[in-house]
């Protein structure tokens, strides 16, 4: 069994896709940088396909990664885990698509790690312009260690499990908030708070294990 990890660049394992949307569908969903946040697409509302602003041009597919070119530290990125029928992305979002070397979800977890976001933010701040911005050319030069596919599956499974727990805890927090707000604020009471911190896995050690992942306090 092959257990060798490969040292690659981001450009070795994925491409940036700029396919232009050209369908005549009556309704579409427009995805701007503000419509993605920490892994999720926030907008799924269809609107009439007419008089669309010029920046909405890119198509994307299930398994793609949307990653904002502007201010990486704002964490405007999303993993597409659904079929985006007649969705159109802004030109300010990179559409990143994996090659056969790496699985999309592994690549996504790598790109949303603190280390990579910090590196990209530093690169963005060195560019001249009105606001910090990156390009795929800059992203493509960053190093990434790629394990064999079975190990990628194992890492993805661990991180997926943590993300699921965080989502559940966030839903509990959201459901509890209206209950607390409806009670007499003059009466002291104990509140229940669950951690909803985002996943920040470490990919610095090729022998990644549960110890190398920054587990939230659950």
C-alpha cells in the first residue's frame, strides 16, 4: 500500500474555472462574495434572469470551491455540496476545481485552515490597490502535502464529523436565543452556551491525526 505523501503546489492539484453562464433559464441564483461564508452558501433565492449586473458570469459545479479574491481573512469561501442549477457566481469569486490528485473536500479543508488564510492575507496586503486582494496565480504557488487517497478519506471523515457537531451546536444556540429573549430580563438565570468555532485543521504534519486537528470545546 502506498503511504507516501506528495509535496505539491496548489496549482498542481487544482484549476481555476471561468466558464461563462449562457443559459436562458427564467430564474437564476446570484452568488456574490457576501453570499458565502466559512464554507457555506448563504443565498439560495431565485430571481428573474434579466438585467443582471455585469460581474455575475461564472458557473460552478457540485464539488467546486468558491473562494473570494478580496480580503481572505474575511473567510468568504464555500464548499459546494449541492447541485447548483442555474447559479451564477461573481467574477470576484474564484471557482476552484480539483484534479485527480486530490479530493475536493481535502483541498477545501486545507484552503480554509488558519495557516493558509494568514498567508493569503499577507500576500493580499502586499498588492497595490484600494483593498487587499489575491489572484489564483498567487494561490497556486502555495505548498500542500497530499496523502494517498485512503488517508485523504480518513482526514475528511474526521473533519466532517467535527463540522457536523458544530452545526448542531449552532442550531441549538439559535433555537435557545428566542427562548431567553422572551423571558423576564430582570430575573437572573443560567444560560447554556455551546461552542460554534469554525474548524481550523493543521496540515503542517504529514502524519496528521486527531491530535493535529484543533478540536473545538464541545
